[in-house]
């Protein structure tokens, strides 16, 4: 009886030893000698964004189309430029619809800007004009000759964007078919122009967007050249930011200390492909970058790229415009997705 008992426990011991040996063989060699490591903090030091899909409370009968421009006014209202029948649409800071106007005014809207007096600026690519309007839609000033393309003091050829100084001077990116920036005074009188087609400093290949910082410097999205260029108001070339992105839209926001932040949206750098008329169509990804005024990258975020006609909330497709509010929320508009979306930082 005693021998049988000892034999039983002896057999169990061998089973345990064998099981431990098998487990040891099954583990990587490194794990056998590894000392327990730290419990890594599950903290993300990068700013991430989540879509607020229910933010824009749009009336059922108010259509959206290509979303080409977004701007924020002093009240925090969000101004949209879209290629719909009613192209200018306004929502309050909570996303509620305020008003819409512009039916019959625009044929093909591009960017929308708000000057220091709260007036609304619009670029129309197909009419070859730029408008200054009241917030209710009354036209105060028109630059360019309607439906007549050209490249002189009174004609544009598919203008893309406007940057307005505190004194009211306006700088127009005459971009789709001309390669220049045109300066007018506050009354619309031609002052000067600069630029030509090329890849050198101060030359342009599709100047697609234009903004001005608080020091009066101009930032130009030189889209086909994969760069952002910086100028003074006399047209003097100051800097270029290369190897970073294909910039489509620009926006100037204020940081926490009141400093200028230059925001750009588009895609990461791309080569020209056979059949391309413009660089980055379609883009390979969708990104937003934040720079300081020296061109140092402060922040980068990549959005999921949607499939044509099947874009889900939070996805973007041909990202065209970006705006940023005081809380760091992003408002973006895309062409293929045909919508504006709000993204909240986390």
C-alpha cells in the first residue's frame, strides 16, 4: 500500500515536470530570462481627433455639394462655401443653422474669407471674379470682369482665394489658369501683381490658397509644387516650406499665447502621374498640419480617406478647406465627400 502510494505521487511529479518543460520550450528564449517590465502608461501624448457627426444641424431642404471653403467669424459662427444652389451657408457655434444666401450670385465657389470688418469675401472660379459682401449677402465690391477671363488689372482667370489686410487691402491668388498674386487697395484699385509659372522662389504652379498672418506676411499654397511660400506685401519672397505636403487649403488661427498658427490641409507629398492635370487628384491620403510662422511643424493628423460616394462619418475625400476655433476644434470641407465636418481634439 505504501509502495503504491509512493509510485502514484512519483508519477504525478513527472507529469508536472514534463508540463513545465513543455511550457518553457513553447515560450521564446528571451521570455525565459525576461524580468517583469514596467506597466506602460496608457497615455497618448499626441493630439487626436474624433468626428462630431451630429454637429451640423442642416435643414432638410438645404443642399450641400463640393465643400470648397470654411471660415469662422468673431461670434464663432461657421461660414461654408459650397457649390450648391445656395452657396453661402452659416451655422452658429453649436451647429444650428442661421441663414443661407447667394443663389444666382456664384457659378462655382472656391474659398470664403472674412475681413476685419466682418465682411464676407468669395472667389468664383467660373465667373473669374471676387466679391466682397455684407453678412446678409449684399454685394459691396466686385473685382474682375464677370465671365471674361484674362490676366491684367481688371481680369482674372479662375481666381482661387483672397487674403485681406487690417487696412482693407486685398491680395488675390489668381490660380487655376494664371500664376500670380494680385494686390488691390480697399477701394478695389489695382496696386501691383507678382509671379509667373515656375518652380523657383516666387514662382507659382497653381497658387491654390492664400492667407495673411498678424504681421502682414502672406502664405501661399503652391499646390503643384508641393510647398508653401511666404511673402511680404510687396511680393518679396521670404521663405518656402518644402518636402512636407501638397497644400490645398490654408488658415491662420491664434494659439493659446496669442501667437499665429498656420494650418494647412491636403495630402502628403506626391509625384506627378501620367494623365494628371493637377497634382494630387486624387490624393493618396488626407492630412492637416499646423506650423508656426517659421515653418516648424507643430502638429500632424491624418484622416481616414473615404471611397467615392461611400464616405463614412469621419472620413474625408479630396480635403479642400480647414478652419480652427479657439478650442482647437477643426472644421473641414471636402470635394468628393461634399460635406463639412467638425472634429474635436482628444
